[in-house]
C-alpha cells in the first residue's frame, strides 16, 4: 500500500541569533565557541560536549572530579546569556547566568578541574553558591543538617497564612526532635512531609511519609503512596507511626540517588 502523505520535514536545530551571538556564529556552534574562548585563555575544558539534539545552542563540559556530572550550558533566545548548571550525585551544585563567554569558560574550567564551589564563584562572579549546595559539597551529614534548618525556616514563614503549612510545620518540628528521623534528609511535596535515605534526586521511597488532612488530622503512608499505614489525630502519633515503619537497617542518609542505592543493593 502506498501513501500520498508527505514525509515529515527533518528537524534542523535553531541557530543562535548572530546579532546576539556573533562569536557563536563565527565558530559554528556553542561547543566550538566555548572551546575557542577557553583555549585563548589557557583554560582546560577537555573535549567540549555537543548535544546532538541542539548542538548550536547547547554544550557540556565533563569533570575530572569523582561523581561530578558534566556541566551543561544553554543560551538565551531573546537576550544574550549563557546559563550553566552542574550536578553531583543528584544534587545541583553549580548554577548561574552570564553574557560573558570568557567568564563562562572560567566557571566551566573550575568545574572540570575539581575546584571547590567557592573557588569557582571567586573565579567567575556570576556563579552564586547556595548554603545548601556548599553543605552537600561537605558531605551528606552536613546536607541533612542544613536541609532540616532551611525546611523549618520555610515552613515557619508559610505557617501564619496557610493551614496546611501550619500542620506540616508541627509535623516537621516533631520529627526533627526524633534522632532516627533527624538523620534522614527531609523534604515536602504538596505539604506532605517526606524522609529519604539519600540526599540526591531521585529520592528514595523506603521511609513512610505523612499527609496533612483538611480536618487537621494526618495520614501516614508508605513506602509506596498507595499504602496507608494509618491515620493520626496528632503530629506525635503520626511521627510515631513513621518511626514504627522505618526499614530495619535504616541509618543516616547517604550521598547519591535512589538509583545509586538500588545499584548498590543489586551489586
């Protein structure tokens, strides 16, 4: 059987606007322009990666540091800017935007060569290192400690105006007083309070979580969302149900993602 339907047109990547990016237009791609800018300043970026889906607007730089993923650079379409993001073990540590290709190359070189986040920030001022990112760099125990404090601070700001935030705050304050939960990495999703045994995303789902209910009570579920452990009238009772449902070998949260934990278990 034949068809008279035309074949779909081949997708061609959108080139960078030459008025905004004359340096990219001259080099032919973002990766080539970045490599050229780095080489002119004696910076080592290795073999700059090019995204096959969008090579004219995206580039990546691998890192020699253990567990650091390649940092990826994207360009703006309406104004000149280069956005860079770098992650390690499921956590975004590096981010920032600049219109200066030379400054971008300095940041990418620091990421590649394993420089500390504050060192990269010093070399490229457009990089802004968050307190939590720096804590992750120091290790999972530091990340857990800072995440607990930031989560409680955020909930205390939201609690006066949102009932669910107030309920979740009471939960989080109760949980933070329990050593078995204080060692886990906490996070919220639609006001549900979760605990994960790893500090990187995707998070683990091996610990029960708590949903605040509209009547002021709580529902404890887990490890899967469809499994209800029980309902509780108070935050104290809800947290007790969470602790009762902890895995037998539950210890402090570790660096990495749920996928990393799964691979370790299989290995």
